[in-house]
C-alpha cells in the first residue's frame, strides 16, 4: 500500500497510509511532470529514424530469408542424398 511521509516540526517523520485513488492520481501527476521533461524529436528527425529502421528491418529480413533458403537446400536436398 502506498504511504505518504509527513514531516513534523522536528520529530521523526510520520507515515500516513494513502488511498489507492489518491496514489494513482499522484502517479498520473508524476508521469505528466516527467513527460514535460522529455526532449521530443522533430518531424525531420522522426522521418530519418523511421527510414533507417525500415531499411534495416528489410535488409535483415532478406538476409534471414536467404539463409533459410540455403539451409533448407542443404538439409533437405543434400542430406536426403545420403540415405
């Protein structure tokens, strides 16, 4: 359960239980404050990064497809000749 620390006039801090709804609302406030600190990319940076990722994934997919075809040929065709 979430707790809230209450500091007094000089004694030890008091811990008071906080409700689930109040804790959730505080969480949402904290999230909003953290999102304000984020440096968001510009539209141009976003387009460039997306293009690089799409090209990389395409090249990787082609490479995996070619390796799959090669290994299929090796294991199905060549190994079948041994038996």
